[in-house]
C-alpha cells in the first residue's frame, strides 16, 4: 500500500504544481485534488485501524508470554 500511497501523493503534488503554473485552480482541478486528498486520508485511516489491532494483539501476546 505504501507505493500506491506515494504514487497518488506524487501525482497530486505534480498536478497541483502544473495547474498553478499554467492557469490556476478551477472547479475541475479542485474536484480532482479533493478526491485525491480524500483517498489518501481514508487510506491512512484504514492503516491506522490495522496498526491499532496489531498493537492490541501484540500486547495480548506479550502478556500471555510473560506469565
């Protein structure tokens, strides 16, 4: 997932730079940028949920092993 996340972030940044350098942000450009940013935010939220589950499972396993 990290390569896909980096790819989307790089494309979003490149798109923003090109649009700002040529003509400015219009409605279509704003929709594209907001869509890409929402995708990144939702993807990171899913990743954080998975990390929290992994942390809970790891702490449970460590507590069982220390007995």
